[in-house]
């Protein structure tokens, strides 16, 4: 089992569909020459980096933005360049079922058996990822797309990652020297 991953969706997670509070600013992002208007919160990066650091986890994108997230999203929310799940363009319901099923298939292939937390707003993603063969320990944190990622979601992830570390064997903390016998 490798170190845990923390997977990030963009639309509906870092980019909520409604502007929820003043921390968000409007940004124009133009991957491949197509302009999208996004709400992004510059405070999200710090929250996510703190989470990953405290849990010994690795952040990665799990979004249709793929590597474009490193160009257009990361710098605006305070995240460094991150690895990403390669998710091809959705081929349509007839070939792939739902968006959640399509993403889950590619997430499962990419994470292999590493444990992971996934911040995601697709409503069926939890069921779809759980049904993928060979999937390891995971927590899908369902995000409400109108309001996006909040501190409550981060704390759910932090608790789960802490429990995971407890299940994974002895602590990596250095041993305290024994007290000399009196
Ligand atoms: Mg989404």
C-alpha cells in the first residue's frame, strides 16, 4: 500500500456553481482557447496542503481539466503543480454510462491499490468507485456543487486519513528513550 492520495475535482468542488461567500473571486480560464468563468477561492490551496501534509498524503487532480488544472486552477487557488488522473473526454451515455462512472473507471485505474480520499460532486461517484474491481481503501467526500468545498469536507477527510494511518500499522513516530530504572 502506497501513501494515500487526496483527489480533487474542479467543477462543482473548487469551482462552485453559485458564489457562496466573499472568499471567492471570478476568474476567466481559457484552456484550448475556450473561455470559462469560474469561482475560485485562493484559500483552498492552503487548506488542502495542510491536509495532505498532516496526513502524509499526496494531492492530485481528478477532473476533466486534467493537466490544464495545473495551468488555470492551481495558481489561482494556491496549489503547486500536481499529478493528475488522465480522464479522456466523456464519450456519451451510450458508451460510458454516467459521468461519475466514466471518472470512476479512470480514477480506479490510476490509483491502483493506493488508499485515497476523493472530493467529488458527481452524485453516483461513490457507488461507481466502490464497484470498481480491486479498489483499495477510499473515502468519497460528496461535495454539494452549488456551494463547493468547505472546511467540513476537509475535516471529514482528515478524520478518515487519521483512522487509516491508525489501521496501517505501528506509528512512524520516533520511539521515546526509556527512562532509566531508579
Ligand atoms: Mg465536478
